[in-house]
């Protein structure tokens, strides 16, 4: 099926609800006094950090800090809700740091730390809020109030997750000068980062296209990460802060890992939008034979974590697989009602394309940064390490998707199925390599 996308073809209802900025503004316009004030506050904070902690940062880290000021100010202008989130997170994180008063033991003594703002408490709140938000989004197909609550809870989950990561950064330094590091160094931390990034991009598109109908789909993949995070925490005690291995003691990590996970997050978002596209397309389909490929892909995605096991079958992942299959089957059974609430095929196709385009750009930057980091750490830009090889496979997959779209006009069914297959490939590159294949990235193994 080939579908051309143009603004004139989009349903008038959706066209009226769309916002170029993804927030209350119709057009962004020039920065106003609030943007200038936000920039001044950021610059003052960076100046304080440079003065107070200058001995703890090397030359490159100071450059990154200074460069972050205009970048974060730009993000705040680009999307106003992001600015409000950053201000709220800054207040909560500084409050938590103040409560610690330099003593990590207070995490179990002070009420607000023990139940709200310590890193593990905040991340557990993130997990709970994401799960409840997903339920609310699905109920939202019959209740607008529940859909609105899904959005509010997703924002709350993002707030809790970002707060948890920032407080965890400080907790590392309280444990010891050699333990403090940016919290993107292991699977526990990057799964939190993945959930936050995926949800944030979804929230932007939710407002940009004036629809909450995609929330349940996107939070399926977010909550898959949440389930892994909880399993990993309770079975492997992964929440404990560990010292960095020598290869990770580099300022490159501060750039490479976030860029990488913007790619992972947007690729996952695109896959879930592709799933919604196929549900919309088959909303009135009566033949189950046409739905078999979609059901099989859904089952494979549910089975992926269970397959990624090096020993036996985990009861947790067997239950996860069973529940996942039931959810996929239920969505297919209720496809007519769900399809009626979803935006038009053109809108879904546009979101899928934008997500993959953004993800591909950041994943490309992350791959280049990874090569530079490898040269710095190991003396060679590329060594065909399993993680490097699968990163290249992911890059080639989405490069081919974008090439086929821009050159050959790829649209519709094929693009949606391809995005789902892309999630299988990305899932193996993200997690499967760490479980099955050893190499220079062995510090990421389970």
C-alpha cells in the first residue's frame, strides 16, 4: 500500500488540533523574556558549578557543561513543557541533595528521601506511574478523563525518573570520590534513560498531533523496559551504585550514551506507531488471515526477553510472555473500536517517519562518537566487536528504511511492518548482544 502524506489530505479535525510547537503556541516565534531569564539561570548554575567543582572536572567536561547551557535553553524555547519539566526536576533534585547533607545514611532516615526522592525511591515511583499511565491510556478509548490522566501520570513518571537519575549522580559522589559518575554507565541506568526518552518523545508528538490514542501503544514498550528494570533490580541488586570500569572513565560517555538512547527510544516509538498504523488499517478487516503476520510479530516481540536468556527459563519472563501475548491478542480483537479513535493513517505515517528520522540522526552521531571513544580507549576506531557490528546493522536497517522512503516513496503497510521488524533488530543490539556475545563491551553483560 502506498500512501502519500500532505497537509491538505489530513483530516480537518486533526489539522485544527495540530501545533507546530508541540505546546500551546501556534508558532514559536522569537525568544521572549522568559527564555532570556531561563538562559541566565542556566548560565549562573553552570558558573557556580565551574567555580565550586572545577577540580573535579577536566577540560573536556568543562566544555560540555558550557555547551549544555545554550543547548538546554534552546530546548526550553523549542518546547515549553520541557522547560517546565527541567525547572521542576532542578527543584526536586536540589531539595533531595540538601536533605542528604553529605550523609548517604540519611536515605533511610529522612521521610522524603526514603519514600520519594532517593534515587531508588524515585525510580520505583517512575515504574509505578508508567504502569498506571498505560492502563489509563487504554481505558482512555472509552473515557476522555482516563486518557487525560494517562498523560498526567506519564509526565509524573518522567519527572520521577529524571529526578532519580540526577539524585543517583550525587549519591555516587557521596559514596566516594571514585564512585561518582554520570548515571548512564550500566543496564540499570540506561533502561531508566530509555524509558524517559521514549516517553518524552511520545509526549511531544501527543501534543503536536493532538491525540492521546497512541499512549497505550507507546507505553507498551516503555513498560517492557520497566518490567526488565524491576526484574534486574530485584534479582541482581542492580540498583547498587558500582565503580566504573576503566574503559568507561571518559568524558565521551556523557555524549555517546545519551545520543545512542535517543536513537533507541525513537526507533521504539516508531515501531509502536507502526503497530497502531496496522491496527488502524485493519480496523474493519474480518479475515484473521490478514492479521496473522501482525500477531506473529507481536508474539516475537513479547518472546524476545525470554529468548535472551543464557540459562534456563525465568518464571518472570514466562509470565511476561503470556501477558504480552494476551495483550496483543486483545488489541487485535478490539481493533475496530481502537482504530476508530486513532488518528488518520497519514498522521500515523508522518509520526513514524519523523521518529525514525530523528532517531537515525542521533544514532549516526552516537556511532561516530563511539568510534572516537574507541580510538581513545582502545587505539582503534573500529574492531568489529559484536556490539559495534550490531550497531552497524541497526544503522543500516534504518538507513535503508529512510532511503526507501525518500527515494522510492515507501509508505503505509510495508513501512509499518519494517518499523516493527526494526524493533526486533534494535532489541537484539541493545540487549541480546550483552547476553549472548562477549567482546570489548563485556562490561555491559548481564
